[in-house]
C-alpha cells in the first residue's frame, strides 16, 4: 500500500512539472542560502579557533592571579614548574607553552604612546605560532632576540614604524614602579582571523621579563595545547579541581580579555594567589559573542525564508486538492482510507521538499567552493564584525549539511498536513459527483 501511495505521489509531482519546479526551486533557494550561511560561519569559527590556539591561547590555559593587596592584581603564576608537573599528571598528552603578559604602552619617535597588551613568548617553542602568523616583512626567528617585538600591520601604520625601527615600551612592573625598555621591530604581521593582533604586541621573553620584573620561576600562564578531539569541558573541570589546594584557590573563569579581567579582580577583596583554568573560547569571548549573534541572525532569517517556502508549498497543495477532488473521491471509493489520503499528500510534499533541499545544498556547496577558490575579498566592515580573514572561506561538514538539509525538508513538509487533512475529509460521493 505504501508503495502504491508513493507511486501516485511521484506521478503527481512529475505531471505538474511547472508547479513542482516552482515550489522545489523556492525550497532549493532557501536550502542553498542556509548551506552557504552555515558554511561561512563554520569556516569563520574554525579560523578564529586556529588563530586563538596558535597566538593568543591554548585549548586550555592555566593563568596565575596574584594579589599582594586587595586593590592590586598581577598576571603572575608562582612556582610555575611545579604547577606544570601537576598539569602533566592530569593531561600527560598536553604540550605546555609559557606566556608572559602585561599592560603597557608602545610609542615611537613619530607617534604618541598606544595602549596594548604586551605578550612575551619563547618563539623557539611556538610551532603553532610560526605556522599561523603571516609576516608582511621581517623574520619571526628574530623574535627570540632580547628587545625584539612583532606588531600587526595595523599598529605599524599607527606607530609609523617598520622592521628595524626602534620603539619604547612602558609599563608598571610588579613593584608598582614605572619602567621602560627599548625595543626593535623585527616583524610586521598581517592581522589574523578574529582580529587578535588588534590589541596585542608580541615580544621576546627577556623583553617582558625586564619590563615587568618576572622572577625566575614566574610566568603569567601555561597554555595547554591539546588534540582537536579533546574533551575540553571535562579536562577544564579536572584541572580546576586538581590545582586547588589549601594555599591556592581556584578562580571561576572570567570570559573577558585581561584589561577587563584586571579591573574586575581589583574590585574584589581577596588577597593571595589564585589559579584560573580557561578554555580557548573563553579567552576570545568577544569574537565568540559576535559569532553567536550572527548565528542567531542567520537562524532568524532562515526561519523567515522557511516560513515563506512552507507557505508556498501549502498553497500549492490547497490548489492540488481542489484540482484533484474527483481523483480523491475515486480513490476513496475503491477503498483508500483517510489516513492513506493524508499520507499521499504529505509524501508528495516531502518529496518536493527533499528534492529541493538536496538540490539547494549541492548548489550552496558548489557556490561556496567556487567563492573560496576565487579568493573573494572580505569587505572591511564584515571582516571586523565576523573576525574573518582577508578572503571568504566556507567549511562544509557532512553531518552539518545533512542536518540542515533534513531540517529544511521537514520544516517545509509539516504545513502540508493541513491540506492533506482537508482532502481526507471530502466524502467520496461528493467528490465523485463534483463537476
């Protein structure tokens, strides 16, 4: 019986080819747009993640928060080597990368001082950084030299400097005294997805140690680099529990950059040392929030488009019921039940929706791949809003595409129940006698 119903539905779709093409085409357009939007968001999120875990963060981070007084907090992790051993005991597969952080200003002879986060690192132990950072000029290997810094192309223009030029970095060291160091620009880098270099200057470890007065066994944080399939939420909780002790409390993760985090913590009354374990997405919370807002907007627009497509399909089926009243009556007279009539119309709608959704998904992926290969430039406004890189990119995961495809097919099929129920309630005698 089901096979017969399917054959009748398929025949009706092919017989009314023009109407079927219009409805299926509308569904295909919606499916293509949603596929493109989801692919763009997935690509942008992946790019931001790759940039974040290469430059700004690990998959997890263990930050030190030291408050010698209630109104003062420093990004200092005391006894860093001992803490590293504790981290490795929990996640032996992790790679630990040290970072040093401070707030300061950078000025040049041709420009006034600019407020920036100054991040110190050991470039020889940063393979991810070397892979992710694209230099306009200079050599990243030179970042290992004392007094060396790498800045973004944006900041090079603001400071009016290039590779080889001298700048002065100032900051308040851990003894609450103003300090200044001379630095040399050894590299100018393209900004990265998420705009993470818009507020950060990369400096050699020795430069930041000299500027802020870090002790021999002191860093700001351990970046915990993990495989992509690691359970970050579970490992974050385990590290938080393990690293807490009677003399060392854990800090609940604060999803904001260090300058805002510093202001918040300086308003709290506790004194001493705390550890904060964060995920990469909590380190780039602003970019993640932008992505969530755009995702919500895409879903809203998608829902409106689906509503129009579903309305068009339902209207088409209303017309089909009116045109096929006698056919319905004949089928009822020879024994087809009401449920079978409903199933016939719903299957017809599902067939149209599924074909349109599949066509749209294939079309959307093809367009996305074409745009990606063409290297279409991202407008500046969109780049800042989405944290995208210089060119548009799309990432199509089979599971996500299949989920979107089925969602479109089901969402546009559901309204077909109303005309299908109407058709099933037509009395056979009335239907067969209708002229």
